[in-house]
């Protein structure tokens, strides 16, 4: 069912240029958009997910953010909220957009949008995608291996540019 999900495609400059089923987007490595919501609790710890082995990309890796691909015609911030609710059960959470970035490797061509969210509620995991979730400091998150390289790159930038410090001061 997830393979039939229709994804918003973009060109190499992040401009919408069509749609495709997820399986086709993966097969041909089309540029697409994705969300990365870094969830902090009141202690400043990040919610980390262990991806299921059935995930199409980076199965079994630690994901340092909640998120996923943006559906056809879906606004990026709407996709970020949807993914938070689906993956960890976080509803009605305020999102702070931090930055957009580009991630590219041999199999992925992604324009990512990084967000911060504060959440101290219960975690309700999406069994199909999330095998486990737990809280660690940002530094401990960077020490987890293997971790998804795109979420790691975004977390490193959040730290480097002071977004996590400012989030804890709010």
C-alpha cells in the first residue's frame, strides 16, 4: 500500500514537476521532498526511532527525526505534522521550521525541511515503520550507529547553528 502512495516530485531546484508512485520514485531516484521533525522533550533529549527491517530505505537504522516523504499536492508543514502523528502519536504539536537542505546519495535525491518540536506525551509507535523509540541527548544521538545519514546531517546542522540551544531557551 505504501508503495502505491503518490509522491510530489521536484526538479533539481526543488520546483514541483509532477507526481509518481513511491515505488517509481525510489526506482528511478527522482528528486522529492521530505520532512525531518526533531522532537525534544522538556529535558532537552531527542526522540530517536529504530526503523523496522521492512523499511525501503535504511532498514534497521536509527532515525534521528520523525518524518518522511511529502505526498502529491501536500504542503511540507502538513506532511511534517502527519508524520509526527503517524510515527510516534504526537498530535497538535507546534512545529518550528529551522531550515531546508539538500541530501543526495547513490539512491536518494531529497530536498529536506528540518523542524523542531517540543513533546512530552506518550509515544504511540507506528508498527509498520517504527520498531522502537527512546530519548537521548543530541550528542548521544550522534553516537548511534548506524543512523540515517540524512537525519544525521540535519541534526549536525541544528547543533552547529544553535537551533537546539535556542529551542531549550524558549
